[in-house]
C-alpha cells in the first residue's frame, strides 16, 4: 500500500470520530462565525468519509446489493439535510425539496456527466461508453424527473404546483418502483450493459466492473461501523449548520432557492471526484453510471422519503418546477439524448453540458 493511500485511509477513519466529537460539543449551542466555518469543514469531511466507507462495504457485499449502499448512504445525507432545514428553517421551505432535487439532477446530468466526458475525451481523444446501458439510465432519469417535478405544475387537484395526498403517494410509489426496476436491470438482468467498455487503450480489470478487488471482511465491518457514525454526525451537524446556511445565502443576496444548490453540491461532491478519476482512467462508463445513478437516487429515493416525512411536516410541499427550470430541464434532456445515442463523445459534448450547468447556477442566482 502506498503512503498516499495509507494516509487517505487513515483520514477516513478518524474523520467520523472527529465529527461525532464536534457534534457533541456544538449540539444545542449558537456557534460563532469561526466555529460555523470549522463545523462546516468537519461536515464536509464526514460526508466524504461516509461515501468512502459506503464504497468499501459495497465492494465487499457485491452485486446487486453493493450498488445500493452508496445510493442509500447519499440519500440519507440528502434527506437529512432537506428535512433538517424544513423543520428548523425560519424562512418558507415549501420549495426546498424541489430545489434540492432539481439541483442534484442538474449537477448530475450536466455537471458530473459533462466533467467526465470532457476529461475522458481530452485525455483519450474520445470518451467511449455503452450507449444501450447508459440510454436505459437516462430514460429512467427523464421519466422520474417528469413524473415528480414537471407533472405537479399541471395537475388541478391542488392549487399551485403541489400534488394532492393521493397524487404524492402515487408519485412516491412509482418513483421507488422505477428505481428498483433499474437497479435489478443494472445489477442482475443486464449487468454487462453497464460495465466499462474495453477501448483497447489500456488494461481492463479482471471482473470488468471498474472497481477495486473486494476488501477483507474485517475492513468491511469496520467501514460499516464508521459509515453509521458518519451518517449520524452528518444529520446532527446539518441541524447545527442549518441556520448558518440560510443566513449565508441571504447575506450574499442570493435567492433562497440557492440553499438547494448548496445541499446538492455538498451531497454530490464525492461522486463528482470519483467520476472525474474514473474518466481519467478511461472508464467513462463508470463515470456515467455514477452521474445518472446519482440523479436517479436523488429522485427515486428522496421523493418517496420526503413524501413519508411530509406526514409529520407542517406546511405545503411544492414539487412543480418553475417555467425557467422546465426549459433548462428540457434542453438538458435533448442534449443528453444526443450525447448518449452515439456511444462516444468529443470534448465538445462535455463542454455543452458544463455550459448548461453554468446557466442553471447563474439563473438560480439571478432568476
């Protein structure tokens, strides 16, 4: 094991313990500016550590359950941040779930995918992937987004962009069912469609799954314990930080919807790093699996959980996108389809996706 790898592993081991200690010291207090910044850094560390340990556990248990571990862990973090802000936020949080899920969607299908294609194509001339498997993932993402984020704007049972209770229940069940069907397709029925493409430019690992060999059982059990500690710390630290997140967004003059972008950035940071590294290794298929898988989990798991949580939460739950957001989603869908169909991409495609992401962030700040 290299010195760098050893140091990284040690860092991910002590970060969860540190985050729990910081949570114990800060719980029930009103931290100052310096303390808020320090807690935010610890929170980011806890998120990164949680995802790392989820990946270790995933490698150990194998498919089909292994692929669920990271998605479930990330979704727990996302839901915890959303619910915490909805409960403790002083401002109107009726659109927080929508803004966060949409931000995660745009960051995934334009940010992670665009960055991966750009890195892969620049380094290897073309970014090559399996169009059939990636197309299935994209189709599932489009269906989930349309069902949960577009249709509420056009239903008439409730005023505004809200689902009625029965409509929300249907959307939640349908989202969970779609996600489950895709996971079965990806990990059991047609697993080969989602494996890295052998481009002939370098070695492909023996099992062609794009991952390291499974860790020992002892390491997996240790990671499971540290994953649990990390998730508890993330939930607690999110509650401590929630007033500062909203105050910070308000102080710089950004709309409240930008809070959703901050949450999505925090949640998707580890996937973005992992996807970029995979693309640099000429495993763009792994990068796209992470990108579209993150988008799928953000909708297919978060919306059902929020639907259940809404039973105990006061106030409306606005899920329907605004007209400008729907235009950005439509353009992103069209561009994504044109990107996926050929099965390979030039740097231009990556740049187009990143420009769409920049447009989303800019128009969130200046609607």
